[in-house]
């Protein structure tokens, strides 16, 4: 399951980041690393972007970025 698949209000833990190279580095620089807990706050009407709460702050990600982040629910 990826972050893109989560609905607003769902919480999950990051399992891995699938992308390699600059996009992976960018995602990790935003604080999304393996083992961190996050919660989907809201999704824009057309599905892009997705707003999450992670490490005490709100972060918006594009759908293609969210699709690279594998998560575990519960």
C-alpha cells in the first residue's frame, strides 16, 4: 500500500521509499523516512495534492510523490 492509497483521517507508518536518486533525497529531506508515523489530513478535490501531518507539521505532496512512499496501516 502506498501513501497515495490512504484516505483522509487514516494513519500509517512509512515502510520504504521506492524512488531512487533526487526524488528520494527530496522526500527524505522533507522528513519522510522509514519508520516515521504520519496521518492524511486532506486530499484536494481532484486528488492532487495530498496533505499529511508528519513530525508535527503539515506537508503537501503530489500524487506521484505519494505513490513512491510505501506505508503500513495500523
